[in-house]
């Protein structure tokens, strides 16, 4: 009897460990606009018209603008419902933090007179983005405890610029900085480190997102086609284009299960993509249940696989939420039924 139970346990273990096919997705039309960020609670942020919004459970909330402003955008939301982006204001365009119905300017780096923009926020409330400096160049920043810190750039770069694109839960910022070209970098503890990306056919690259394990995604800046990449612990994996007609493969986000989303540009249009190591680069439009919809850009993915972005349907340009539909493979059903059958048979024999 013990041997039978061991067999059943082995079957169930096999079921759980089987490679999973790419999911299919239901599509929720959030309304006119563009969705840029999603948290683990399914709250979505973006822009509709000229105003930042937050969407949750069918309701879209206008986040407003800073005093004196008329337009705004939202790029990131953490699991505490804090939102960051940029808004016009009487002082110019400024990075902001929105929380509990109130939008607050994060300011600008010291002695600067230009603009600033927040791109990402983690659950600790640390914010990254970029700000103009006193020299006129823009630099990546880290905002925490009420202070905006200049993260710097390469010395003697051709533009002296840098951008903080994303921040993980450990406060590590990923982005890019200029030397002879733009290069992927990350900042940890205030120290900037360049990611080594081989350049056989191109000269520059940019990091766009980082997960909590420190895996970074981005793309090469020049060359045709332009490829995406995933960098983890010194190992580089290429994200292949969707087709031989692609000219740009642009990853926008990576989650903690190593799924990457973004958009792919061919000679005629943009198509959103999903990438993972098992299934490679896939057109999201082949995985959705709304065939009258073209998803053009996938901008963010959370850890349960929900994706937000934008595209077109019969109503025009729309913001979309894609939610995975769990469908076990037929072989999985067979294994489950086999395991249950064995358990049922052994129970009947025990009663005899």
C-alpha cells in the first residue's frame, strides 16, 4: 500500500514540475488612454487624455495635477497605492508622488531650472527617475526620506546624462548613462556599475527594468534589428525579435518569475510581446481572447502575470489590462485523473 501512495506522490510531483505552456489572456478595456504600470493588487496607472489616472475594479480615478498645471502622467504604482509620474505645474514639469488623493511635487535637483520626471517607486517609497541639473544635463535621481539625490553619470560623457528607469524592492536602480554612447547601468548604495553588453554590431544599450532578484532587461540602442536582452549575474540572454521584419525589440518590464514584456516594431506597426526562457518571444496578440484588438505596447507585468499596456480596437486607442487564463494542458488532466484513479482503487481495495 505504501508503494502505491509513493507512486501517486510521484505522479503529483510530475504534474507540478511539468513545463507550462504559454498562458492565454482575457482582455479588459480600461478606456481611452495608455496604461503604464500595475501593482500586485491589480491597480493600474497611466494617462487618459492629458491626465494621469488610477484604475481599480472597473473604476478610473483622475489623479489631477500639481498647482498651476494642466496635464500629468502616471508611470508606476507600488503595493501601498502610491503613484509616481510627472505633472506640469507653475514651476514647470515636475516629478510627483500621489498618495491618498493628494499629489505632491518631488522637486528638482539643486540649482536646476528645468524639469524632472519620476519613473518608478518601490514599496518602501523610494523613487527613481531623472531631473535636469544646474548644468542643463539630466541625471538619474533617488528620492527617499524627502530628499532627491543625484546618482551621477560617467565622467566626460558625450552628453553627461543619465536616467533612472526602474527600482527594485532592495533600492537598486537600473537605467542608463552616457559615455561614448548610452550604456546600461545600475546604481546600488550610490555606486554606479556598467553592465557589460557585447557590441558586435552596435555601440550602445539601455536598461529599462529590474526585478527583485537583480535581473535587468533592456535593449541595444542602435543597429538593425535592435535586440532586447536579459542580464542576470553577469549572464546575458538575447530576446529575439518577433520576426525578420522587426527593427526594434524594446523590453519595458521584467517580473520576479523572469517574464519580460515590451513592444516590437516592424516596418508597419507595433506589436506587444511576452518573453520567457521556455517559450521565447511571443506576440501577445496571438495569446489574447479579443481578436478585434491589437495590443501594441505591453508596459508592465506583475508577479501573477497580469499585463498592462495600450493598443487599438474599434473604439480607437485604448488602455488595456491582460489577465492570464489558467488552462492546464490535456496531459496534465490525464495525470491528475490517473493519480485520482489510483487513490480511488486503493481505497476500494482497502474496504474490501
